[in-house]
């Protein structure tokens, strides 16, 4: 009921090793896609802290799955939530997608963690005023993650300021070192009023953005294409027709299935729907 991020290793055949996160639990779960079925696989414990890490996004790149916490306050209790200020990575075989450490549902094995992004958010000129602020007041809330060309990108659901949503990026390898230069950067993309980023996903020519309401505003869910370098502009691709989706469902996962020169087929999954309620959309470039 609380699925929040997914990514797959580009294996042959496709979709034999994928990872999905749950924003109400301390674990992520491997899965595969067989025909039109999502098949659950091994569970991996991300954290042994008492509180869950509020995992909100999953990405894959070059032998690693990455899972990001929201880096924000607790959604329901509006309390400081230090357990969410973490990014995890899990090493897998880049050819087969098999985890290099046997997944463990009871102990944290084969999972690295980094809390270095917290300082980046706290010191960023664009979002520092919203760091650790209540979500109802536009507090920082990461919902999407993508890794491309050595950079790790974090899409923020909040804040959304003057029609702009934010993507912070850092050097992906440095994030998991103690003192490596993170080389932080920020883009503010005009996606619309009260519109934040719900997920990010890498495609051949850039990064797809799933955008939607920052909270419960009457804002459509849209898909954009961003080149990963522009500071202000992304290209609108589609407004998703969710008229047949359960009322109250929140689009949280954007998973590319296939692409060519003219279109991209994506799988969209939802929070507050049993098993994610996956739906496929073909989007023109």
C-alpha cells in the first residue's frame, strides 16, 4: 500500500532484477517483471534503527541500487525524523543483477549508508530556508532519485516556490566517502504552481520527471524530460490520464519499460493502492 520507488538493472533478458521501496517500512524488496506480472523476490533490510528510513526513491547505475530517504520531517507527526536523512546503496552484479551479498530480511547485510546529503540540503542557497521545516509549509521532502554520468540527482516534492521545483545533484561516488568532494549543484525547474517532483528516471537522452501536487492540491500528474544540465528548463511530454485509477491514489513510481526515437513506454505505480496498481503509458517524446 505504500510503494514509493523502483528501478531495474538493464539485464538481458530485461527486468530480471529490480528493486522497490516502501516508505513505511525499513526494507526494500527485489522483484522481477514476467510478462505483465510483478513477481516479488528477496527482501533486504535497509536499517536496524527503531524508526523506518522513509524510503522514497530507488535508482540503479553501474553495479549499484540506490535508495533515498525523504530527508524531511515525519509526514504524520511533523517531528524531526533523523532516520530519513540517509541514502543507501546495494551492490549487485552489473550483468545479472544478482546482489553481491545475499539479501537479509533480519539484519543489515550488504547495505552501505551515507548521511552526507543532509549537509548539502542544509547549506543550499535555494532550499536551506526549507530544511527541516514542516511539510505543510514547504519543508524539504525528497521523492525521486536518479543516477546518470556519475551524478546523483534528488528530486524534491517540496518546496515548490514560484512555480519551480528543485533537483539537487552530487557526485555519486563521493557521497559514499567520508571527505570526497560532493560537487553539489541545484536546478530549479518550472513545472507549475504547487507542483513538486514525485519521481525521477534515467532514459537515453536525459532524465524523466514525474511531477504532481506537493501535498493534496488539485494538480495533474505530468511527465517531463530534463537534460540533466539545464538550470531552469524541462520539456513537458504528457499529462497522465488517471481517471481509471482509484480515487486518492498518488503516483509515486515512474519506471521506463522501453524507448525509441519517438516514444517512451513507462510503468507508473501508486501509493495508497494495493500492490502499487501498476499502469503502463506510452509517452511521445
